[in-house]
């Protein structure tokens, strides 16, 4: 059987995969939700959902520093990876030994397409389509609700880094109707000082829980250093903005609540 991944690469399989290694947290959770918890034999240390799987499954390093020897020892018949989250050299090395299906998810339509394609390659088309249909329906109610409110989304501290253009986070912000002021800077995750950011006039600066764990102390610090960001620095769950598997289903309710708290109602 031959399949095509989201990079247009041909992936050849002799049978439906029974030993799967996932190198991406959001995709590990999706595979589990497809009913394949026994087939998922290797995950990264960041694949924390669901907790029972994280505790009981062999961990094969981090997304950027996979333990190739551990992966080889698991003898997978399929590895599911991602263009952005994994290191190219490592994935290319693994692809010489094992079938590797690579996702490339920069926006919601590509996330929904990933669901369908992974369901197909794992012989779980019906289950994948149910998750996709349910999730797409929920996200349609959120589209455009923020009415072009200016925002920025901070992912790292010291130096301050923000989600810019061509990122999945930016695509989520745009879907919700926010206007991401960080797009005026070059790069996908530009470094910007608070003073520079103020010049772009964001009404709100979201502080993400990942990859840097922002907390209330950072909120207070940033508020003391700025005067023109009227909406402040709300703390947000980064998984709900950046995990593009079945967590998107849970993210819809979370984001609806966030919009309500910002007094931005959806239909």
C-alpha cells in the first residue's frame, strides 16, 4: 500500500501498521483517540495526553532530540512525524530504515486534512472522520468572532519571542478574528522588546503556558513596564492554540470561554 504524506512524499506500507512511533504530542493524542493505544509503542517525553499513555509507553526523547537507538529497538512499522516540530536530519535518518509519514500543519484546514490522512493510513477512516466532523463544526462557530482586535501572542521569555506569520498559532488567531500585530516583523517567531511591541498597539498580549510557562509574576512584571496595552496580559493554555490533533475538539470550548471573558460573543 502506498500513501502520500503532507510533504508529498510517497510512504510504502506492507500492511496496516501495528507498531507506531509518534514524534509529535498532538498527533500521539490523536492516534490514541482513534482507538490505537496498543499500537502506539513509542512517544516523546512531551506527549503528555492522555496521562495514562504517557506513563505506560516507551519515551523516545524530545521532539527535537529523538533517541534514534530507542526508536530502532522498538522496530516500528510506521513513524509519524512533523516537518516543523522534528529535526530534519533525524527524520531523514529514520526514513532510511522505517516508513515515515510526515505532517505539515500550518493552519486549520491542514490540521483537518492531517486527521483524514492519518485515519486512512491507520485504517481508522470512520473514527477519524467523526473527530474531524465534530471538530470542524465547533470551530465554524468561532470564526471571525474577535472582530479584528489587535493582539500579540508571547511564547518565550528572555528574550521575548512571539508567534508571527506562517505559524499555526497565527492561523488560529486569524481564524478567531484577531489581528496579529506581530506579523509586521519578519520571521515566524520574532524577538521583540515590550517597547517595540507597544508601538504596534496590541490591545491584548496573550502569555502562553508553553513552551515557556508564563505565570502571574510575569503578568505583573509586564504590566509594570507598559502603559499602552489596555487589555493586559492574560495567561492562556498554549495547547489550545497550538495542538492540531484531537485537542482541537477540546480547544473549541476553551476558546469560546476565552472570547466570552474578553466580551467577544460568537453566534
